[in-house]
């Protein structure tokens, strides 16, 4: 099980800020595939992963990163400064 957090428009599209997910995913990309298959809201939120960033246990990571030992996965749009 992994805690999945959604921020900004990702949260708005899915409709929840966080959830605990039972998963057999080996990588972040595998998790995204599982989530997209759940419901059209997830499919819409993850349709373009190039518009998303991911953090594993609060460390920025990539979609090819392994999930073994990870407790928290967070999805969010790229940050902008200014």
C-alpha cells in the first residue's frame, strides 16, 4: 500500500486530495497505468504525464523510479517561480 497525494489541477480533476492505494506497481509509471484504468477522472488527470512532476517520500523523482519501499507518492504540476 502507498499513500498517493494529488495537488493543484491533478487534485481538481480526480476529486480527492489523497488516498491510500493497494498496488502491485513496480514503478511510478506502472502506478499511473493502474490509476488511469480506475476511472475517467484519473485517465484525464494522467493523460499527459509530461505536464506532471512526481515526488517519492518528498524527494523529486521520475516516472521510471521504482516504488519498492516508498510510502508516499505525490503528483503535481511543474512549479513556477516569480
